[in-house]
C-alpha cells in the first residue's frame, strides 16, 4: 500500500490526498559542506524502508519482493528476520525511516532501533515518521470523518481499491473500520483477505471501553497473522505514538530523544521535504534521536 502511494507522488499525481512534489535542485553541496567527502561518496546516509526514494548521497535499505519489486535497493534486508544490518559500527551520519515501522512487529522495530544506534556515529541522528495512532483515534472519538476525506475519496475508486486490495469503498464503512485499517489492516472490513480475524464495530466498542487504550490497540495488532502479512507487506500491523517511540528508542541506547515536526529536523539535510517527510504529513508523528 505504502509503495503504491510513494510511486504516485514521485510520478506527479495527487492521488490519495498527496500534494504533487516538485523536486528541488540537487542539494549535494549541502552534504559536502557538512560531512566529509568520503562519507558522502560512500553514501553513509541510510534510508530504511526506502521505497522509491532516490538520492545520490543515500543508501537505500529495503527488502526485494514482488510487492516492492521496482525499488532501487542498495542493501537488501528483511526487517522481520531480526538480523544485524550489514553495516560497520559507528559509520552512519543519518538514519531515516518514513512510514515503515507500522509494517513490522515490535520485535523487528526494536531490532531496527538497536541496529540504528550501533551504526550511527557519535551525534548521528535517526529520524522516524509514522502514522500517529493518538491523532487517528481522536477521529473516532470526535466522529471526525472529514480527517480521512483525502483517503476516502481515492480509496473509493476501482483502480486504487484493486491496487491496495480493499474490498469496498472507504466511504461505505464506519470510522472504526477506517481506523482499524490504518494500524491493524487485516482486522478491518476494508481489507479484502480471506481467513483473517475481523473486528466488528460491536467488538471494537467492547475492547476500547473495557481495556486500557494501549492494551486495546495491542489486542487488534495481535489478531494480525504475520504469515499473511508477508504476502501483503503493504498492510499495517503496528501502532505508534510518542510514548512508545521514546521508550523503544531509549531501550536501544538513545538518550537525546525529542519530538520533531514536518520538515523540522535537527539535521539540515533532512529538512528538504522534496525528499523527506512527504508521506501523509496530516496524520504523521515525527521523532528524532541523537546518538
């Protein structure tokens, strides 16, 4: 699902609520002015789950499969295998990951954060952006369907529905099902996969009224089958908010962890929103940490 959206943006369409991006002039001079020539030429900037991202200073880390078969991958790496990254200790200047960790398990995300800490140089930065579950849940509490209007319009077209394997127009389901689709896709009535556990609106009301909030979120993602997800890696199987991100980055070893915003990185090279932060800014959270 995510890769389809990234390609839509990079090829110049405004589908699914994305703004058309105009590429800025090459910014290699900025890299050479901040980092060593060796680091820039050896591409010691790593985009994990890079999708269709392309930049001359960056190494793309992604997993080659049928779903993402057209990606330009520098390091072929399956996050779900929980293996070390094939990168030396303390060589990376920046690690960036956009709308990737919602596609992997907590264990895989923790391994990714641990590995990012290991490969980053002292004062190196990791920047993460992902859907903000708290912001999305408030749309259910406030009955704010307008929040999803951009996705709702385009997810109701036959072409997009077929690409992302959606069973019915988004306009025909409740906010609760839209919310589920955005963090535990398999459990939503929207997802057109047989043999998966579906959470009805009635069960949704029960778990979110009887369980603590984060426990209810975990209940939903626990219903997602990892085996099925490996066949549909564009789906979402995880949720993230500030507290969860901060806690797991702290476990990885990061001490300087802070909430950021769209285009507001502490690293000058990450402020170029032609390359970074352009995926769904209206529902995203941005967090950085310095090694």
